[in-house]
């Protein structure tokens, strides 16, 4: 029995019977009190002091959840049996490591006591320049247990990007490594750490986590921090800040998005249990760096009693099969992967199910960018009906999914199964009317507990309102372009600020890429539309990375013909240019808007920081508009 089946039976025993996912979803977004209180009770959320209500006033922004309640996220993440494995860690810097639940609790208690000795108290900020290793999980939960506030950046980020993020929240303690190994390459970060320390004048203590070959003089050693233990959990309000996540910084200075203890706790229990079907004894493997919201979601696997698999290093080293080998070795029941990784495995002719013992695998998750229909077919052909492909889309803003699949929903090739429980997601036209069967703005019309507490430093809430609520008052605009089918499935068609619009015809960039990148000659692509101020069709530019050979007249004609027949004549590009690489951020999303700004004459330093890019050289081939 899946967790969502168990939940439905639990609801039926309490007088709430539903005949399927659609009926359950309708209830979840119309009876907010009933649904979210059921999530609290079903998953056994512990309030130290009771709430006076669930959601007294559901108007957005400014919705208050569970007023009066106190709780602690970390308390719910540390409840597994003492002698069972909670954390398994793989690294290209050091040997495989494990922590049992008992060891994890002990180390969190010791880190908690060590942070208190450094003066950390409720509301203080602790930041981490750390990779995805057990010490990072320990530190995160220790910070949460104190009611202090966490933020992290991956150590591949340069000093300027880190200071741009951490400097906003004025941290008191910095945890860091001095270097790491990425594939076969040793990376020394001592100079970056020095620059970060110099750029964060509020930091009073630096804790060095030993990783790699180098020492960091003048710091507190990790072993010293963990010298003594003092378990405990500070009860905090439902909306008390747990962590600060940062937007990618591809459209301006990274936003410091504040998430609360209660919001992430309830949202991740719901998501991980009812959509990802995680339960005690399961294993969750999902490659992520500590700069992506998926890292927070990975740690939240502990909330369900599942153990988590941490992976640090080059995800493609020594080859594409590495992550599949780890899934087999750890007996992963849920494995997450980027669509790009799945498509690369397909193109390489890999058959992981035949090559490795993946019999424990029940779900394969995919997020970060759209997965073409061919990727769905590959997963079906390789894994068969016993592995559910769960494709989703959400974001840092809610630190969870907005639309995705689950055990009760059908899988539709090339599409996402539908809105998540508790998420009233719709497509709106420009006038704010719901639309079905056509592209519109992705909106959420009812509040979610994991919507941000706010932006750090935005004391009046003005920037928060401008970001999400200015277009449709009282309705969250997420910034993605989406199309829902009459059956409820959907397609994310790219960022709405990158949507193509020629002659009044709108097209999401994801649909454009689905056509171009299925051509055998094309490895990757990016399209931008430079509007005509006089109202004409403008200039549609396509950039392609070729597998082999040159971009000749025949290939240009082939690309144009494919786009014309699959989409429309208006979407045949004016120019097609071959480039060595397509710029993507570190989570794999293509950077259409920064490229567009460069083509319109913006300076590169004003468009995007180099550390945002997965390949720092990828923007070198995009210049000003001719």
C-alpha cells in the first residue's frame, strides 16, 4: 500500500471519502483548514503549544498559518531507530561514510552545544560554504534546533557570489571547507574563503570542516565544535525563519527568500510522503548541491523516516553510470535526476535496469527543466511498469513542487501529471481569467504554508508583493508559462519573461527545444526573441550546439522545416548560429533572459554573475545585437 492510499483510508475513517486524486485535490485547495490539519495529524506533527486556528484569513499575501503553535523542524527530522542508517554519503574527496540515526542525533546535539558556545542564539544567522556531506546536514539540523537561521552556498561558488548572498543576512558564524575534489581535479578554495571572511564583517567565528588536503588557520575545528553534547529543541513559532534560500541571480541580485519551520515541515511531509511515497526504511538519492532547494528537500527525506543518500562531486564522473551504481548499492527506493541526465543516458544507449540491481526502485523523480516525451518513453522502456516516473516543477520560492505526479495520477508522455495536493495551480490569461488548453501564466490562487515568510531585509513587504502579487492582486504569479489540458495534466513552457511572441502567437521556449533537440544533429539549443519596438515580428535567434560537423545550409533548412511543421511558420528563426555551449545555471536551466539582455547590448557584469553559470565560458559567444 502506498502512503497516499494509507492517507485516503485514514481520511475515510474520519468521514472524508474520496474516489480518486481529482476529488482529493479539489478538497485540498477548497478546505484549507481540513486538509492542512489532516496533514499535521496524519504525519504526527508535534506542537509544543497548540494553534488557535489553522488559517484564520486565507487572503494573500500575508496569510498566517497555525497562529499560536510552536514547534521545531529539527525535532521531526531525527526520530529514526538508533541503530538503523540515516545518512549514506558518497564523495570524490573522501571515502564513503554512514551515520545511523543514533549517531546523527548525537552529532546534532554536539554541534548544537558547540554553536551555543560560539554565542549562537535564536534568530542568529549561521551560513555554510559547504558541499553535500554529512557535516552539512548535522550543522543544518543543529542550527534549526536552536531557532537560529541557516543559509548555504556550494563551495564551487566564487567569493563575490557568496558575499552577495550571505552579506544580505549578516551572519554570525561561517562554516566552510578549504577545498574539495571534483572528479579527478583537486580544487583549492582557501583564497575564496579568505575573501568571503573579508567580505562578511559580521562573522565572529569560522568553523573549518576538514575536507580535502588543506588547513585553515585561525578557525575553530569541526571536532572542537563537536566536543560536547547538549540535546534539545527550541520551540519556535510556525513562521519562525528556518532557512534563507537564494534565487539564482540570473535576473538581478539574488533574492533572500525566508522559509519558516512550520511551512517547510508540513509541505515536505505532504510532498515526500504522498507524492514521492517515502516511508520509514526507504532510501532517497537525489543529486544536489547545497545551493539548490533540492538539497533542503533531500534533507527533509529524514522527516518521513527514510534515509538519505548524499552525493558530492562531479555527477558524471567517472561516467554516466555512476549515479545508477550508487542507486543499486544503496537500494534507493526514490532516485531523483535532472531531465538532462536522463536524456544523456538515453542518447548514450544506457540500460541501467539491465546493468544494475535496481529492484528496490519505486520512483524516478525528474525536476529542474522539462523532460521531452522521448525521455518518458526511455524510462518506460528501460524500467517497465514497476517504476513510476514522477516529473515535477516548483521552485525555490516555495521550496517544493507546484505541479508533479504521484502514485494515483496517470503519467502522460511529455507532460506533468497535474497540480500537487494543496496547490491551487491554474493558468491565467493577461486579464486574469483561467484558461485551459492554451498557454498562460502559472498562478496559485490559494495560499500554501511553504510560501515564503518574506524576503530578508524587505521590512515593508514591498519587494515581496512586487515579485509575486503585482500582476494579479491576491493571486501568486510564479513566473512560468504553463498549459493545462482538460484532464488536468500540464506542460511547463519556460519562464514567462522568456516567452516568444511573434505576430500575436505565443510559444513557450520548452516546446521550441522539444522540436529542435530531437533532431539527431543537435545536442543543445537556446532561442531568444528580440522584439521590434515598431510592433513588427522582431528578430528570432536560435543558437545550437551540434553533435558533429558544421552548420551548413542543408541543416539550417532541416531545422527551419521541423519548426515550421511542428509549431508554426512564425517560429522559423531569422538566424541560426552554432555555438560551443548553451549557458545554463547550476540547476540546469537555460539562461534565455541573460542572453537576450546581452544581445540587446547589456554589459555581461550587469547581466549575470559568473558563478551562477554551470560553465563560466558559455556566455563568451553571445555579444551585442547587430
